[in-house]
């Protein structure tokens, strides 16, 4: 998206509540053995917590009020170009919009989304482009970095010229300050590196991922096209939120790599050996800043359509809607888990901690915020009023309600356990209660055990509640599922930690 001319790219949990459960009148705190049927429903979009061994280094879930702009972690790029050495008009790509900080072009919607909107003002287009003030997002030597965003692409009735993008530039592009509020050294493109996490053009329900590096034109990255996946089919990308991610993997120091993912599924990889060590280190092994923008017209959409875009028939007012942006880091464990898929629902705030000690031994105390996937709008906050035993951090999964679930992979039960203990609190309204189900390996499986919980005296009044489960051995993914028949699905329980004592 910077100082280049694009060449054509190749085209390219569910659960159900049974009638019996819905009818349960759970009015007391206690233990109950239960075998209850389940099936799957789509999980809600949240900022996913880090997998075990990873930390969250940055996230934004755009939780501002309707009509508000972005927070101070972002800066607006305004006008049509950067200021500084080698910076050319129209962002170097031939796009035609003027970017503004107006909420007509960049605004949060009050429901956890940031909308970048392209507006045609009588043939003169305005749109939005923002970038992070921070430019130190970096995969550590011997470790990994994942950069992800949940995005619903623009869905105009006539989309010729629309060019939504989520991408990142090496910190070496900045001379002073950030974005158009500072100065840039654009002559460093492409050697200082550009990673395009997601681009699409002309509202064709496609997407592509690209690395730019080396020299322009030509060079090891085949500039100005870059090393690209080409446009890939992306069914539903214009009508729902999908997760676009890259993992920069530096665990193999002799051949580092970047892998692109759509909804947790890898679709393209570039390796250090493809471009050479010196070129790779200059382009990849340093900090980056992140960019969200909705361009109009320019070399990429024009090359794909074989025309000049946008045209007089291009629809005005379509938005690129962003549910969250997140950056995760691993210190070098060598594991490279796929990013979590993004479901199509409103996002909720990211966990408030990034340093949970995540146990995988069933007999150990497992922190609630060590979940790797979830359903529902999960809120992670401080576990006020409760102390934390060794190995447990101070956070809770707060005020869970009917249909929520949390996933904990790789829990080793060893020779067996038939007991489940959970540290819970409840400030549920009068008459509101529910079940905490323990389910193994799939959220649609039958629970191996359950306990009922009602008001414990308040959301900061903690109790350890035991429950019997079916004898369980070996290693499993554990799902804790929260079920209530109360009308309106009010919250009924908060969870601090849990374990499975030896039988």
C-alpha cells in the first residue's frame, strides 16, 4: 500500500439447550451430577486470549461510544500522502481518496466496531486511514508474533475501486513522529519491509496476503508486485466478520517464515530462504506499525478490473468494519498455533492481562483466563475479593451467562479424576441460577458432570464448589459451559480458577 504500482494478482461453537435444561428451576447452591445433551452454535467474536506460552502485546476492541473516533493508540493519516523523503502523491499507489479524521470516514459504532467509510462527494472521494502510534510490534529472536484483525469487508452494491486493507510497515519508515503528523522516509520502501495481512479490491469477496522487501523494481520480492498469495476466494468476507492473521515465526533461526491465515487456516507462507538472509533481516527482523485503511481506486483495483476506478457508478458509503485488532508474542517455545477463527458477532473487550500462568495438569489450579477459545461476550477482569493460589493469576471470567463457554486445550488427567472443583462467585438477581457443565473434546458432547450455582452473596463473594464427574483419564480439551433457563440470559456466575483433584 505504499510507494508502489500494483501489478495484477492471481485470482484466485455451538451448543443447543435441551428443553429439559431450559425448564430447570435451579434455586440453590450445591453439587449435582448431570448428563445433559448439547450441540453447536456459532461462537461470538471476542479478542481471543493468547494461547499457552504466548502473551497479548496489544489489542483494541473498539468499545467506544457511537460516533466516537479512535483512541490515542492510533493516529489519523490525513490528506493524500506522507510528509518526508521520497514520499509521493496518492500514497504512491494511485488511489484517489482524500483521507480525513472526520467521523463521517472513521468512527466507532457503539457496538464494538470501527467503521472506515468511503464517501463520494460529487466525484471527490473521502475515506479513512489510521495507523498505530506504536511501531515496536516485533517477533522476538527465537520467538513468534501473531498479528490479527477481525474484519467485515465493504459490501457496496457496486464496488469497483474499493480497496480495504489491514497491513504493517517497518518502523524504519518513520523519521519522526507517526503518520502524517510526523515525517517519513519513504525511500526506505520496500527494503524496510511491508506485510499486507489482508487486501481485497473491487468488492469481489476475495483476499490476498503479500510480503514486500528488497529493492524496487524487481529484487527477491518481485517488486512492485511483492511475494503474494494472489487473490483468494473469500466467501462471506463481505457479509460477516472474519479473522485475517499473519504469524512471523523466528523459532528456526536458519530459515524464518511468515504464514498468512484466514480464520485460523493457513493459506500462504514465505520463508527467509526465498529472499536471502540479508534481505529478510532488513524487512522482517524489527518493529512494525499497523495500518487500517479503505482506499479508493489505484493500481491494484485498476489492474484487476483492467479499467480506471472508481467510476461514476461506484456506490458511496460502504464501510470496512473492524471488530478487533490484536498482537500476540511468543518468547520462543517453537509452537506455532493457528490463530482462532473469527465468528460473526459483535466483539467484546480483550482480556485485561497477558501474563497468565496456564497450567495443563488437571490436578493443578487452572486460571479462568487461560481459555484458548470461547463462545459469548467474555469479559476478563480482576478477581476482586479473592486471593490467588500459587500458579493462578488474579483475573476472572466475569459474569458469565447462558450459552457462554470456555475452551482449555491439552488438559492431562493422568491416571484419572472423578472430581471437579471450581472457584466461583455470583451476584445473580433473585431467582436466577444456572449450571456449570464440564464437557470433553467438543462443545457439542454430553457433559461428564455439572454443578448448580446461584447467588453466593455478590460478585466478589467467592466459594469453592465441588462436583462429581465421570472418571476421566488421559489428555483432553476441556470445555466449561454455562447454562441457565432464566429469561433474557442474565449473568449468573463468575469463574476465577478450577481443578480436577485426584480421585
